[in-house]
DNA sequence: CGCGGAGTTGATGATCTTCAAACATGGTGG
DNA sequence: CCACCATGTTTGAAGATCATCAACTCCGCG
C-alpha cells in the first residue's frame, strides 16, 4: 500500500466538482495506482475529489486492525469532503484511478460568505453524517461489550457527564440501536457492573452511575 | 405506539432552527407524549424538528419487524431534515417531548435561491448520509446472505446492470464493507451460485453474471 | 390481587468466525 | 522455461459469540 502519486496535468475542467464550487474552483487531475493511499484518516482535508475513472474505497480502522469500509466510490462519485479540517476516513485507490481535485477551502468558503444559513445547514447534515459513519464502524466491527461501552460513553458525553445518568430508553431501544438483543445488552451491563465500572441506582435499572469512565473507555475499541 | 399530538402553541422563536433558516422561517412548538410517532418512514417531509426537551429515536424497519435505530436525539438536537420530499426514517418520542418545528421548504429554499452551489453541496452530503443510513440497517440487522445479496444488487445498480459485472474489489474489501469475513463472503456467493442466481466467468472469481436479479432481491431483506 | 411491561439470568442453539488445508494465478528470478 | 512465493479464493471442521427460548423477579396499575 505504498503511496505513489503520478501527477499528470493541471487544468481547469468542468463537471460536478465545478458545479459545486462554481467556476472559481481550480480543478486539477491526478492518477493513483491500485493500492495507493489518496489520503489518510486524521490528515488535513485540503482537497475534495471526484473520480474520473477507477474505484476508491474509504475506510476506518480500529487499533487492532479491524477495518470498516464505508463505501466504494465509482466514476463520477465524489469523496473526501469533510466538515472539519481533517479526514475522518482513509481513502485508497483499489485499481488505477484518475481523480479530479478541488481545494476544499475554496469550495466551502463559497457557501460561507454567501450567508451563514447554508453553512449552518451543511454543518448540521455533516454532524449527522459523522455520527452515522462512526456508528457504521460500531455495527460492523465491534463486539457486544464494546458496543455497550461505546453507548454508555456516548450518552455520558451527550448528557454532559452527570453524576447519575438517567437513560430514557428501554433495553430494546438500546439493543436496536446497537444491533444486538435485549438479553445481550443486559448481560453486558451486568458484566460492567461486576467489573465495578458502573452501578444502578434504585430498582428501575435506568439510572446508572459511571464509577470509572477511564476503565469503561478501555472496554470500547479505540 | 399511538399518535397523540398535543398542539400547544404557535409562535415565532429563536434558536438554532432560526439560525439555519434565518428570520423568515416560521417556527411553532409542539408536544408529544412518550411513545408518540412524530413522523413515519415514507411520509412527506414537510417539517424539520428541533428538540426543546425530551428524547426522540429515529429508526428504520425491515418488513419482518427487525429494527435499526439510527440515533437518539436529545435536547438541542435537530432531526427530520431530508434531501428528498419523504422521510427516510420514523421518528418517535421516547418520553414526553417538546419540539420546535420549521417548514422544510422555506428552509431548503433559503439556500437554493441563494445559489445552486450550496444546494448542490447539500445534496451531495445528503447522498452520503442516505447511503450511510441504509448501510447501518444492513450492518445492524441483516444476515450474511442478505448483506451479500444487497451488495451485489448495489453494485449491479451502480454499474448500470451490466451483462458481466466486474468486481474491482477483493473478497476482503467486500467483507470489511459488509462487516463479515472473507470466508463468509465466499460461502454466501457459493450459495447464490448453487441457487443458479449468479455464475462466475473465467477463473478469477471477480467477474459475475447475475442470472436472476428478481430472485436475488428476495434474498435481501426489503 | 392479578396482569402486563421491563429487566435479569440460565440453558440451548444457530450463525458466523477462526483455524486449516487446498488450489489457482501471477510475478520474480535462477 | 519453470521453480518458487505471495496473494486471492474456496471449502471443511471446530469453536466462540451472540440469539433464542424460557423462567423468574420487580414494579406499577387497574
């Protein structure tokens, strides 16, 4: 998986990318060999890409090597557009691939200085996208215990780390969120309780105290 | 899960929704009881919602009742914003919930008549979101055979139903896309071949002929 | 009090993974 | 030219994880 970039030419092109960023977006073209990395997770998101020909895969990795591919991108598809300044995925060419590249900043700024409404809207949809993407990794590659740990950490985070976390949803809701069954949820919670990572308040089993958030995080992958 | 909507009042409010659609978006407020359906999958997407207080879940259902919850929405969260005219999810209040509502058309048209670039950008991100959402259902609730059938149908669709479908990715790529192992992919393909639904051309096992797309679709759920 | 909904726990079972072996292909170098 | 090796794929056997089935508790409520 060596990175081998063959720059071919730089010229203004039209197409979907141009339609997005309008005429002032400068587009150039690149070629990647099969197996080449186009950008890596965590790298700065300088460019947005559109495939002229070839196939690209975008994926996330867990530290132990488990991989979740988010999508395969074919000719005409765009990828690499992020809300923030870093890529949330790694993109690799599967076969020899030609891409068209536009600067991200010019593209997003087009909308920004046209008014904050559009920018806010894009940020909002992008948040949803980001959440869906990380949930795909959870559903595709995490174990039951990892999923439950991730769920508890997500809720704790979103509820601003309360002393007592009151879960508004049933075990069935949690199960259907995490792609498991209610019994598996219950067993995972019992395991975490046995590990002294959490305890329940009252009889309802919906009020949770996280006793050790750090150790809980080690139960989640990454 | 009866639908019990208690309309409380209608008045102009400020907040994130207003920030999105600017001042001219008319916002009203509604109350839902726990268990109430706010909108259903497939219904027209007339409104966008922001939670004032309470909790909402959004989910997709398979015909046999398997459910995948996409997200839990808490106070401050927005949901129900779709690219097309219909909702891709069902939204239900988990507990008593107050929401702020804005008309979708006014909100999206704000960006549209400000320039097509922003609208194109939003459409693009929304496509990614839509794909991620349906993939979450696949990863959370579909069996191995259903996933492979769905994958073949997706590729067939995106390659415009070719006579011979040339898969550019390895079995490992397919496995990591579908949240399975290469052996399971291989076994599922062999099963489908045994069912006379597909056959391989040549020795490479990457060139597939779909012999019965209709029957293949029955192997996928929904 | 009885009933239903929600949750836990145990026993069993199915699906999918892991481990292993075999085979084909394609490239490399003697 | 062919041995050789890495990569990719299929298939079988064994094993682990999670699902299913079932029993039980707890609670709220008419």
